[in-house]
């Protein structure tokens, strides 16, 4: 399992179990990147091996390491009988009614290089339990807290939490995901769920680059479920490829074939979710409307005047003059929504206009309010009463007194 703070370091750790049922977490060398983790998983996971040159860093207990023991609990009881300390090696205890472990050793390298001897050609050990893969619908119905779960899901939208007091490399990332078990159910279960990726969870370059350009089917291994949330923390692994060893447990692992459906905005919609919205325009907040030029190559919104030609803009990220800047515009629109008739629904709308080729790109509401934005001149009356939807939106906040829902129009991956 990889353990790290995002952007700081990545350390390879092994969770090992011996023939007596004893668990230990072995902290190995630092890795240059999370991309190295997968090769060790493929070479070592499930194999029997011998580790030499180790020392006990600490003996930790359930109360001190809840995350570690949630992973151990998901592997308990053993699938085969375990040996009993102090008794003949031939004497074995059955796996039924064994109490779960109350402690775990943390091992590290004593001096010099660690000696790990793993027979990579050997068959999978009968002690090994592959992760049981479930559908999201089944996971959402599990009672309990700190339950480890593994699942496939289609990532629809990615959002970095904007807590300005927290450095960027330590902020949570929210992945909004779905699968066929959620898309094919009635309204009692959400069609899309948010997965919180903590800064302690390692994301490989392959994952981050893939999600920056398109929706992808991702395997979430050993995420935490509890209190209505799915959280990826240290010891959680995200993969694009099918793992070599896993148990499907009856889950529907098929990719989505039809268009993705979001839950429509209604009285049950909560903050930090995504939803579909329809309604009529009843107002425009002109005081919040503004625009700014961005680079047409990298999207940088902090352009400067070119030092050589004062009539052109310059992008420091590309180190080039911006010939065709893209003007981005922001506007807040108030909607009257039948599904939330007692609430004020405020939607932040984004537009972009390329002046290089004089082409306008539609981002949802453009067909209805393009006459509202024309180089910052506004014709409010022309859009009042117009019907809009379905818009894909991120829910910033939901307040009760007064009843107000603040949304932001988004584009799904």
C-alpha cells in the first residue's frame, strides 16, 4: 500500500500476515512516484515471502490506528486455519469464532538495505484474500462506519476543494462517480455519489492525467465507507487497469453504455453534490458579472501586457504572446424551479468568447442569454421568463432560512 502526503513523498508499505494469523505493516523504501506502486502490487501481492533485517518500530493497537485496523478487519477471519503459538506446528485452530486482532506490529528497516525474498513465480498463497468488489448501490446500503470497500466507478466530474487556508497539495479532491447499479435505480438512491480523496491518498500520474481530459472507469481499492461518505485515505489504491487479484462478489462491473443521468434538483439535494436543473429565469445579478482574458493554449487567466508589444497580451506559463485570447465571463442567474418552488435558486454561469476567430462557444445557458453578454452590455429583460435546462450543476450550498440553493454550472468529463 502506498502512504504519502500528496506532492511530498511516497513510501511503499506492505501489509503482511503469517501462518499464525499475525498482521504486521512493513514500511519499505521511499518511491520516486506513485507510479512505482503498481509494479510492486503485481509482483508481490498475494505471494509468500521472507523479510530479513527488520526492526519493530512500534506495537500499535486498534484505538491508535483505526485506518489500519479497518483494513485488517476486511481481511478477517482468515480463509484457512491458522497455527496456534506454543503448540505443535501440526496443531491448527479453525477459523470460525476467532477474535479479531487487537494489535499490529509496525516494522521498518533496521540498517542498510532491506532484504525481501519473494518467489514471484509461486502460486498465490492460500492465506491471501483478494478485495471483494461490490456495486455502489450495495455499498450505500451498508450499515456501520470505517468499513473498507472496493468498487469500479465512472468518474464524471473532478473538483479540488477551495479552502484557502490549506496548501493546494494538501487539499481534498472530490470525484463524483456513478456505475450501472446507481444509474438503473429509482429515486431512493442517488444516481451519482461523491468520493473524497484525502491528501494522504496517493494518486499516480496516470490517474491524474487521465482524469484531466476525459471520464474514466476507475478501480477504487480499499476505500473507507462510513457516515454516508466514501473516503480515499492512505492505504487506498486507485487504478485504471483491472487488478490481477479480486473477487467480483456479484457486482455489476459493466461500463455505462447510455447517457449518464444526474438527480434533478429537489428538496433532498445537499451541498457538495452535482445535479441537473431546469427552470425559468427570474432575475440576473448584474453586479457580480465580470470578464477576464485567458490564454487560448493553457487557460492561464493571469495574462500580462507583452514587454515587446504593448498592444498584445503575454502568457508567463507558455512564455509566448497570446494572439487569440479567450474572454471568460461569469454571471449569476436566478431561476424559478418547480422542483424547489419555495427556494431561491442561484446559478453561476460561465461563458467564453474567442476574439481571435470571433467564435462563441456555448456552455449551457448561452443559447438563452447570449444577448445578455455582449462585451459587458446587458439586456436583462430579454431573458426574463425564459425556460432553461437541463443544466448540469455543482451544489455549493443549501440554506434553510432563507431557503436558498447556490449552484454553479459545470461541464462533465
